[in-house]
């Protein structure tokens, strides 16, 4: 599961995710509403819900977050 730079939720602002397991744990514990930073609504620019399972590569508005663990990997 990747993180979109525009997906927001309450714990996002202070969270640090060292690996995919940490991301999944945060999603499982989080009961807050999600929103899209592009629209400031619970839906994205394409009118689909802004939730982690929807905000993935392949969606036209997706941009990989710098907080995503894969963005820090060195090839």
C-alpha cells in the first residue's frame, strides 16, 4: 500500500512510517475521517472517496508522499 501525498487524516501530521507494517497499523487503529488536500473534502478531484485503499498508484491524482517508506529507499 502506497501513501498519496494529498491524503490526510488526523494522525498523519505527526506520524512517521518506517515501513509498510507501520502504515497498515496506523490505518487499522485510525477511526478518523480521511480527506484530500487537493479538495479539502472526503473525496478527491475525481469525485471518488479519499481513503487509503482508493488513493493508490493508478489514480489520476496520486502523487507518492515523501512520508512513504519507499520514497526514502536508495537504489
